[in-house]
């Protein structure tokens, strides 16, 4: 294989010369995404590297399988190695965003360049997708291309050479102690009363509180264990004996207030079972409708917003109750490590990134100490 530099529309292109399976001479043009001015030596080095990459890995340049089709096959391969809800998320983004775009583009996986991927990300941002969503899609595209790289279908991973959009830092909203008490009061008697009560008291994720089973509560040892989740996916709600990460699997103390509430709730569910009779849906879950059916995650989100819309409380997301619980803990003097373990974050950096702004009281104490030391 040989290569040469060509100029097209004011930019450098690498032209690879090779013979196909029938011995016919072919060319492959690859954009180096470099302007002509002051880039000749850099372009020559890039050309040399490309020729070496294609030759060393024996890349089949005339393989015209589309990137879209290849990623679809990759999804089938990894299906057995990831959680169902994870796979459904991957497939949703592929079917809704990635496949339509690259089907229309028609680019072969072996011809895919960093600019193809960069243009895709830019187009999705312009359509209104968040930087976080684009980054999640990038993770999947990168994994698929890593697979192609290991199989010697491509000489390098073009997803390594793009610029990701900057993710906007989200500062979670939260209620103070009086607002949380008001919220629990207005949620009494609604289907999501138990979801709100438990989340306020423990800062659970939505998937965690809806996945709580009665077997997770030990009324003798006074503990409550997070070891099961209810996750909304494209195909419905997936109930699993697993958590978001290893740290999420945790056992917390059963407070007197929560214990009393759960004992009353258990009696209420027994009364409902008698009233509904054969129409009652026997469930092992704590958060249910009066007829025993499990409460789906999307209902909690919509009902929570509807309840707030008729109240004078500030509008927040259901997930912000988790932030509210964290803020109470931090303002009560607990450090980030303690809050991390309570919330089930995989590492303290996550806790610090989200809640470090709440530790203002400690900064005030530091400032006072500096003032004492430097004004003596």
C-alpha cells in the first residue's frame, strides 16, 4: 500500500493506493481535517501513520458494511452482558437517533472519520439534546468502534478524536426542613404518600424506593436494606435484585418514625386486601396502590409534579427530594464521606461534585479562624 497527499477544498486529504481482491488498483480518500496553511509537515506525518495503521492491521478497505448496520450487530452481541434496562436504553438511543442519522449518511464503518461523528454530535446538540445525552450516546458509539478496532475492521477508533460538548453543571434544588414536612402533609392520602415519605427520610433514588420489598425491612434489628430496584425502560418496568452500583447496595437504620409509619402501612395494606377481596393484587412491594398493584416510576414523577402544581411549594423534581435529604444531613454537620455512604454514591467525588456548595457553614468557620490568626 502506498499513500499520497492531495488537496481538496483547501484541505489536505490522504489518498491510499491499494489493490482489491481481483488485483485492480483502487484509491481511498481520507480527510485529514487540516487546512493547507502551515500544515504540510503535520499532514505528511498523518499520512505516514495512516498507511502504517492500515498495513499493520491488514484492514479490509473494500469492506462496505455500514456503520449503522455494524452498530446494530454490536448491540446484539452485548445484549447478554448488560442489564436489560441498560440494553433497552442503548437500543432506544440507537433506534431513535444514531441509526436514522447514519442510515441517511450511508457511511461504511471502515470509512467513518472523526468528522462524521463530530457532525453527528453537533447536529444532535442543535436539535436540543443535552450534552449529557450526547455523551451517553458517545459512550456507546465508542464501545462499538472499539469492538470494530479489535476485529481489525478499522485502523483506529475515530471516536477518540472528537470534541465532546461541555456538560452543564446541574445544581440540585432542595427543600428545607419545614418544606419537607409540608410536602409530606399534602401527600397524605395520595397514591405516592409512601414513596415521598420514605424518600424524604432516606434520600432514596426513585428506582430504590419503588423497589423496596417488605422483606428488606427488619423490624427486629431495626434496619432497612436497599437491594432491589424498579427501573422504567422502553419495554416497561424492570424489577431486579440489583442496584445502580455496588455502593448502592446498603443497609440503613430504621428510625422510630419510619418504623411506626411502616407498621401502620402494613396494617393498611391488610385492610385493603380484605376490602378488595379477589380483586386485590398481592404484592411483596412496600409502595403500592390501594389495590396492591406496584406503582410505576413514571406515575410517581407525574403525580409528584401534579401535587406540587396545586401547592404553594417551589416546583422541584422528585429526584430533588434526594438532594433535600442530603442537604439536611450536611447542614446537620455530617461530612461528605458519611453522606456518600448514606446515599449510596459509588465514590466521594460524585457526592462532592453535587453537594460541596452546601458546605458553606464550614467555609464561614474557616474564614473566622483565618481572621483570628491574622489579626492577633
